[in-house]
C-alpha cells in the first residue's frame, strides 16, 4: 500500500492528466461561454476529472477500479455524442445521434454484463471488450462528419478561432491514436495481469494528456462559439 503522492511519483502521467484536465476546466469556466456544446463539454471534463481522481486513489491503495473505468466509457460516449448533437445543425444527423446513444447504451450493457459474469465480485471485474473500440469508432465517424460539414459550409477561415474545432480535433487525436491499442490490450487486461500489459495499456493515457493539452491551447486561442 502507498499514499497518493508516492503513486503519482511512480506514475507521473496520471498526475499530468489530472493537471491538464483541471486546466481545461478552469479555462472553460473563465471563458463564461454559455453555448450548449461547451456546457456539455464542461460536464464531460468535470466527470472525467472526478473519475480519474477516484480511480487513481483506488489504485494507490490496491483496490480494483475497473468498474469506474467501465462506467466512464459509457458516460464519456454519451456526453460526447450529445456534444456533437448540439454542434450539428442537420436535424437528420441529430436524430441519428440520438438513436446512436440508445443503441450504444444497450451494446455497452450487454458487453458489461457479458464481460463480468461475477458482478458482485469487484476484485475480478474486467474491462468491457467491445465497447471501447466501438466508442472510438463512433466518435471518429462523428469527427469526420464534422470536418465534412465544415468544408461544405466553407468555415475554413474560422477554424483557429473556433473552440468547437479544437475540441473535435482533440477528440479525433485521442481516439485515432488509442483505438487499436485499446482494443487489443485493454481486452487482455486483468487486475492480476503482467507488468507488460499494464505498461502497454497506459499508452492511451499519453494520447489523453496530449488531447487535453490541445483543448486547453485551443480554448485559449479561440473566440466565442462560432461554428454550428
């Protein structure tokens, strides 16, 4: 057993993510931008920070935190999809996204219970198998639709001034960078897994840190909500 300071000393990337996450939250609060997409993204960041802090605390005292990571997979997907639903103007896309929220939730629940037949035994909880790569695939598709709509509407001159563009680009970076590693190695992860799998499974954390940095930089460079 170790205290949280020792834990962060051994795993500095976890502390770096918390700091980057908190920085993005503070910047968004300072902006006082009341656009609905950014309000949704603020809640996304707040829950992300709380989940990361909780899982770090549990991990530092050797308590299995996978159930909370699994919960964040579902919550992050729902928040991200509703974020895109507010960004897009096309009513048909909005309807497809709402349908996607329900469909993904059902798939996640089936995956969660299928991956964890011994649900009351928290020590033996496992990562969901299919929901992680499916989450990245869905979000990458939404990012590509956003870029397509952006080019179609000729918003190119507003790109660097748009907070939405920077957020979408950060989401694209994270999910494109971590999708295949997450699919392969997280599915093999167990609380008793080897140090090799533990090390490899941390690679998505570096993409998360970089994407949060992109969000913070973008929010500092951008103006009020411009696209959508």
